[in-house]
C-alpha cells in the first residue's frame, strides 16, 4: 500500500501515528508538498493520499475517506496573505506554488468577500524572501510561514477570513482514494492517526529540535490551530469551497 502524506508540521501527528503503528503492515509512506501528493494520487503512484481538497473538485473524481483531515475552526497561522500595504492598496499577489487549495482560496476571498481585483502571479521557490514588497503581496503556506510571520505589517489568515465569510470551518487537506480500498484498512488508518494525535507532546519535542520553535509553540499550533476530526461541519465547509471552485470554472 502506497500512502502519500503532506510533509508539513500540521500533518505530523497523522504521520507519526501511521509510522508508529503495529497494525499497519506492508505500507510505504512518502512525504510530499501538497501539490505533489495530489499528482501522485492522480497518476496512481499513491493508493491513498492526504491531499489538498482543491486538487479534486469534479464529482466522482476521488472518494474522500476516513475520520481525519487537516482542518481549521479558527486561525490556521500557516496559510496567510502577507503584505506591506493594506488590502485596498494591494495590486499584485504572488501565489505559493506548493498548494492549489490556498491559491483557490485567495481567489475566492478576493472576488466574493473582499471584492478586490488583483493580478495573481505564480511564484517560484523562495519568493517569500524578496518578492513581497510595495503593492505586491504574497500567499505563503506551510512551515516557511513560521520564519516570516512577523516580518510584514499586514497578515491575513486565510482560514480565519473564510470563517468570517461563510461561518463554516475550512478543510485544507483530507484523505482521498481513486479506487476502492478495503474498509478495514481505513479503520486501521483512523486508529493509527488517533494514537498520533495523542502523541502531540512527543511530536512537539521532536519538531522543536528540527525547526527551532519552542515546544509550547508547536504544541499550541497542533492543538489550537489545527483541528483533525473530519466533522460534518467541516464537510459542509469543504463542500461549499468546492462549489465555489466549480462555479468559477
């Protein structure tokens, strides 16, 4: 069984649970940036993947499975629009190449919520270091945000803005399959992830050494910013997001 998982800190408890499970045998786990994980699922290189929900928006394209996701019920912290100027003065926005979902989310918020007309520019790796200046803002996602979150005078948390707009939680990634998978395996995967979520204190200790953030900061991020239960409210938020994308195409 080939499993592809988002490589960011936000998925660390889910990855930890899978990799430390005695119940999951004969599996191969690969860690990818979100866009690459979606591509692997689409091509058949992965049997099941934790993918950005914006990567598969056609009815029946994939089946969403399992009890866990990368969801948010407040601020997400690691998916933000950064700018030197206020919303009304922004003219261009650089788009992080790692996640299609965040790109789609900023486009929806700009058109439907903020009512602004920006030029969106595909960015390259490392753009956050020098491209965000003047009237050019940037959407940054993932662990790189921890290093720049206090660099710019304006920061707009995209999950928080979505919740203000719709009143619903936001789901950044969920488990998807293209072909039917044994339900017993999905249940084992769910159980393994639950154990990983319980191990967040240990995960925070390990990641603190890896990325140089305080344990308490990482623990707060994994317990207060990220919400892992794939609840009915999150599924409603996800369905609304996908409907916006479908209506735009």
